[in-house]
C-alpha cells in the first residue's frame, strides 16, 4: 500500500526522524587544540541537553505546543552529541612537534606570497577546526594539499574556483 494511505501516528512523536549529520570520509586528524575544541563543544552540548531535559520535566501537560518545540530541539541536540562523540572517538591527534620542521605538513603555520605579491598566513588543521576567515585551513583543502611536503622557497599551484594561483612558501613554523 502507498505511504499516502498509511496513518503516520497520533502526533506523540514530534521529533520525526532527523537525518544524521554527515561524517567525513577522511581520517579525522586533529591538532591538540582541535581535540580540546571538540571536547568543549561536547561538554557545552551535553549541558544544553540537561537544560532541555529540565525544561521538559518542569513543563505542564498544558504546554503541549511548547513541549513539542523543546522535544524537537532535544532531538537536534542528541544528534549533535552523537556526531561529536563519533568525531572524538575517531580523532587522531597529531602533535606538531612530531612533524618535519623543514616541510609543510599537518599542523604547520605557513607564510606564503602569491604571484601578485600578496602575503598569506595559514595554519593547516583538521576539518572540524578549519576556519579560513581566521587563517585555519583544512588539511584536505586544495591549498593544503598543494603545499604538503613543500619547503621554504618552493612554489605550489593553489587551485581555486576563482582560478589557479602560484604561491611560494616563505616560512614554515610548528607549535
């Protein structure tokens, strides 16, 4: 029988089936800072869940509409907790001091100059820690991949949607 003719339930389940948040196919390399950030996010999210549980427990039966909203938010928070736990359990912490000091690798702070004379500074971090606006790029980004293994003085081609750009490594630093 078609799902169109099947009763969906009596409305008690206000959360529906939330799809799980996607988990990257890449190894979850993290810096020590990245791991601390994931754990902090999990702690914050767990506190939010406890607050929602208290709110649900304190709500009266007359607050039906409000309870539905809180239950939906609770379902979202549970999903976030599952995602954070999976990211933490799968994390591989890479200590910067274990990287080759003379080559670009995970955890490196890299100073570059492009063919137009503009200087750029980036730190290569895990996917969850990446924040390009603040100079933190994922190790799987096109720029990080093009720089991997480069030494000071080496050039690489940064493949960007706006067009390829040649960059030269000016400095590499870890820590």
